[in-house]
C-alpha cells in the first residue's frame, strides 16, 4: 500500500461536509455524575459530530480516517499504527484527527457499532468507545445482542446507561451515519480503512506505521512545517 496522488476536489468536499440515607445519597451522587446522552436528536448529532474530531483545532494539517469497526483491516490499523500516529502527530499539536464511518455491507454489526460510538460521542466519550470497540471487536461482533455489551461498556466509561440505550433504540445518530456513508460513496471511497492526509494525499489500507509517517511527513515538508 502506498500514498496516492492528491485527491479530487469532490472527495475533499464530500469528506469536509464529512443518586434519605447516606448510602442512597451516595448512589444518587454517582448517578448524577454519569454523563448523559442528550434527548434531543439535533443536539445528539451536533455533539457526536464534534466529538469524533480530536487534537488541536489550530493544528496545521488534518488526518481523516474512513473506517468500519467490524473491518479486520481497520482493527489491524488501530492495533499497529493508530496509537503511534496519535502520539506523534495529534498529541503534539501537529495534526487534528477526524473519524468518518463507512460500514461495509458484508459487516452486519458495523452499523450498530458505529451508532454506539456516536451515541457515546454525544456524551463526550467518542474516542473512549472507539478504543473499546476495536479492542473488543471479536466479542461484540459475535454477540447475540451487541447493544447489551455496548451499554455495559458505555457505563464503564462513565456514560449513563439509560440515556445511552435510548439513543441506540431510537436510532438517533442515523442521519450522521447516512451522511458519512453517502459522502464516502460520492467521493469514490470503496474500502476501509481509507485515509486523507492534509486534504491532499490518500492512503488506502492498513499500511505500516513507516509508510503512514512518510506520507504525513511529506505533506508537512511541502508546507514548510516541522516534522515531529
């Protein structure tokens, strides 16, 4: 897998548009401390969309990942490359990172997993759920009821389980998922993972860290920016 030439304007446009006794009192306090998923769909969508972007808003370049939680190659990228990229480029302030969903029709659990990530994002925990979904992919992808696992894991990362389950049940993030899918299709993306670096260079597949770094660094050099 190698870095590709600059992308067309259509692709860039499509992707850019991408809880009264002491014990009960303590229990109530703990429940109130849990992050709740909003009840209004418009708020859910706005927060979920914002939460899937990480890094300094003023970072000089952007890295976009088009991905599918059930995709084995996406899982390999997460395990072998993502964390290093996050440390080298995102945490250093060199790049901001955007995750876009693109479920493969052959992956029946991809849509609900993406929904779980976006519902968690509406509570401010997108990236925590993102990590759990990739790290426990073999578990939820074979479970009779993955939503039960998603709720348990959401509670484990500090999200109120009831509001999270309501978000899943009512398909509150469906418009965002549909928008991602249609944008990727319109842009000609046909597989995952797929990456856009600096809005100019495309990478297809779970390439090794060295290949990915070479592509990112080349964009930085062309723009006269320091390579971390």
